[in-house]
C-alpha cells in the first residue's frame, strides 16, 4: 500500500508539472480524467473539466473539424488532430497540438487518452512570417519607387514595374543586363564601390546618374542593401527614385527608414539600440547569436550592469560623447564579449536612442596587416601583382598593374582577369588551362598574350599561386604577371629574320642557277661564232651573217647582265627603303600614263575603280613598278582576235587593302604552271614575247613591301592577280 501511494504521488507530480496536457475522454468527447498540468497551461482546475464535453472549450470555427477527427479516432490506435484553438480560463484562445491514443479496450482506462501541447507562440511566429513575406512581396511589387534585385555578379534578376519606367528600357533589355550598362561612366567607380560594400554586408545609399536609351541622364538616389539567407548574402536589393524632379525629400526619407527597419533583422552584423538610461531597446538576431543569449535576456537591461568591465573604457566614453553631442562616432576596440577579438564600432544617435553597430574584424585585421606588408613590397616593384578571391575575381592590384594595363582597381574589382585581359589573338587553349587550374585550386605557370585597356598587345609570364587557410580551404590566389613583351618581340624578330634569310638563300640559289644558265647560252654562242669567223673569208656572205648573230648574242648577254643588276639593286635597297603615304589611285593613274604607248597600239577597254581616299604606307616607286609589270603582261598576253579588257579594282576593309588586276587574255593552266609562276626566267607561252622576269620582279617588290599576291587563271579566259596589304603595315 505504501508503495502504491508513493507511485500514485510520483505519477501525480509528473502530471501536475508536465509541459503536456494529459486527459482521458470517452467516445462522446466528455472528460473522464484531466491531468494537473492544466492549471499552469490553461488556468483550469482538473475537477472543472471532468464530466464536461471537450467540445465546449474548442473554438466554434474549429469545432466541426475536431469532432470529425475525434470520430475517426474511435477506429484507430493513434490519431493526430489538426491544430485547433482551446479556450483559456481567462477567456483567451490558445492553439493546441493534440494526439489521441485509443485505449478503449484497456480495462484500466476504457477511454481515449489525449496528449496536447500549447503551440500558440509557434503559430503566431509562423503567421508573422507569412504576413512578413506577403508584406515584402507587396512592398516590392507595389512600391511607388523603382525596386530591383541584383545577383552577386551585378546582373538584374528582378524588378518591379516602375523600374523600366524610370530607366526608359524595356523589361527584356534590363533582365540579365549588368548595372554598369546603365550607369554613366563618370559614376562607375562610385557604383562599383557601393556594390562591393553591399557584397561585404554593408547597406549603402548613393546618388548616381543613369542614362536612358535616348541619351537623357536621370539622377537617382538608390538604397542598396544586401539580402541575407542564413549567413550568406545571396543578392543585392535596391530602391531607386528619380530626384531630378523630386522635391518631397521627407517622404523619401520615411520610406528609406521603413526599409532600413526591415533590413536590420537580416543584417549579418551586430546591431542594438540603447535608451537614455542605457537600457537595451532593440537587439538584432545576429547580436544575440554573437553573445549566445536570447532577446528576452537583454531587452530592458542596463548594458553597463550586464558588462561592468566596459565602464570607463574608450567604448563607454565614446557612447557618452555621442549621447551628449549627437554626433556619430566610430571606433575600434577589443571585444567586451569575446577574448582576443577586435571589433569595429559605429555609434550614432537615432531619435531618443543610441544605436550601436559593430562587426568582428579580427580576421580582417590580421589579413589587412598581411596585405599591408605585401602591398608595401608589391607597390615598389615593376611586376604586376594581383590578389584574387577563391572564385578568381580580382580584389587588389598593385600600381604596376594599373600602369602597364591602363585599368584602375575600381575598374577591375570583382572581375576575372582571364576574361578581362583576353583578346582576339589570345590562345584559347592557354585560357582553358588557366581556368581549369584555377577552378581546381592549383598553381599555373606559363606565357600568355593579354591586351591592355587601349587594346595594345602585351605578353606576360604568368604565375598563379593558390593560398589556403590553416584548415586547407582555398581562400585566395596570388597572380604575378611579368612583362615579357620585348623578349617575345625579339624572339619573333629572330624567327622572321631566320625565315627571311632562309627564303633569300633559297631565292639566291635559284637566281644564281638561272642567271648562270642564261649567261652561258649567249656566251657560248659568241665563242662558237667567233671561232667560226676565223675560218670564213670576210668577203663571204656568211661572214656578215656571223657578225649579226654575234651582235644578237651580245645583246642577249647584255640583257641578262642588266636583269641581274636590276634584281640585285632591288634586293640591296630594300633595307633602306623609304616609306611614305601613297594615294593608290594616283599610282594607278601614273602607271596607266606610263604604259599608254603600249595600250594604244591595240583596241583596249580599261575599267579603273580605285577610291581616291585609299592610302598605303608604302614605297611609291615599287608600287608603280608592280602595276607597270602587270599591265605589260596583260598587253603581251592578250588574245589576238579580241580587244583587251583590263580591270584594276581596289577596296579597303577593316584589316586589309585588296587590289585586283584582271584581264581577258590567253590565260594559263595553273596546274601546269604550279610553283614556277613567280620564278625568274620562267616562260609558259610559245610565240609570245617576254623574258620571264616581270612576275619575278612583282613578287620581289611585294615581299619587300610585305604584301601578298595570289593568281587565278584559265586558258582562253584570262588572268586575275589579287594583291593584299595589311592596313597600317609598315
């Protein structure tokens, strides 16, 4: 018996002090037993409820649903009821969560056990969250100002209907665009700085100039705030207002204050307010987590009582100063709450309160000290040094980088140098290697062709070194770029000189072979004819014939020697060749005038299409010789039964100047001609005059002038020469 009484008191004590409401009801919903915890939870004495219907205490709007749920519980072992409202003894309504266990078959119970807990606070919090979300969406879409959101890269992801109206751009033009495209160039540094501060967690308000599609500048005041999910800043939200015609500044300030109040709870930094008695009036969630306490433990408490060690510190004195003067102040101090921690404080008056905002800058200070040392070294070197975050985005560059590339830190901040400095001639394979190495957090070393801000090519020897934290996590990259442009230029010059030397040696071998061959023939003729003359009487008619043949051979020998002198003279002079601005149309006109005596010997139709503004940086004499030889070839190799048709056309593109000289002459079989077309003393037509030196000279002139020539031709249809010069080539 004594044990039974002890057990009964033990169970009764549990029932009276449990956080759960325990009861037994019958099949009709009438209370058979009520646990003592109902006194603390709902204010009733258990005897008040026994034998009464539980439905009397259920909110009328929930009663039908609960009756149906309890009815189904009669046929199940366990039933979870929908959340419902239960009347408190004081008349208020409390939300309950209830589970019913069917123990009607238990002879000791013969009823239905209910276990309920009070979830009023949870329901209210969830309701508050729903209302906040609805309020946020309503505020975003129905806000009278232009509201927008940016992702972490600065691209527009969302905006309300007023934003396109404000900027003048269509919604499809804005979405996916970067905010830099809308900001005037003079305000880009301010915009970038504001964006970077927002990514660091600092809300900011800034005035910027936007440009509409029609070129009109719109002056805006923009509130930029980070949107925090957990501890991460997932996007940046902005509210923009046209202040060009805005006169009601007070209304704008009120709207900003309301927006700021909503943001406070999302700030990933500590914030709290104190009244004139130094009692907490507001603390944000981050501050509570920082201290490891709840808001209830802080609100209404005196800060100096809670942290007596702070009295007479610099922080204490600064707070008194702000309270007395109303002037905001900032300070750095050792944390009162955590040992070996440095915080940056902002203390400022807000109405009747004093507000304190601080961030833990311990790691930042350490990093800053290291960066200052690195910066001191880096700023004194001519080597370009960049510090990039773990995504490869630029955080800092030294002065040498700005001098060499022309980009300032503000222009390159949070941009990827791989994309920023890449140009049309940059090797894609090298870029892919860099991207893969950076993505894998591995070092890279190699040569890369980059471009400066003004488009100038620059070669770097690039070294990218990953920096890891103590736990092995990748935190940064150090990128060192050494300018090797001059070295690469010397290497290229050496390659080109070697190539040119090889070509000249090859040409010289061919030239010497052909010249010696063409010298031997007339010399041998002269020697043979001279020997024959010694055996022939001067009065003999054959003697005069021999004299004429010797004269012809001597003339041929002289022609070969003059050709040699001409070719060698061209090759010797090209090193000191004088270049000037040459108007192509005038050169063509002069060449036509010089060759007029040949063109007028037969019927000829000329078509000249050379714009007068086409200018080459070249040698006029060499260009003139090129046109003279091509015109001469057209005249020599015209079809005998057709009038000559000669076309000279020139056009200028972005990179090249193209000249086409075409005729309707006898043409050539290009497969038979092959690679011999521009070789000296090569002739391809029987019965036509020519020594086979004209096209050789044309090719020689063009090689010196750094031009290119190609030929298309068909027998009996004509020949077309295509000449190309690079624009600006010297």
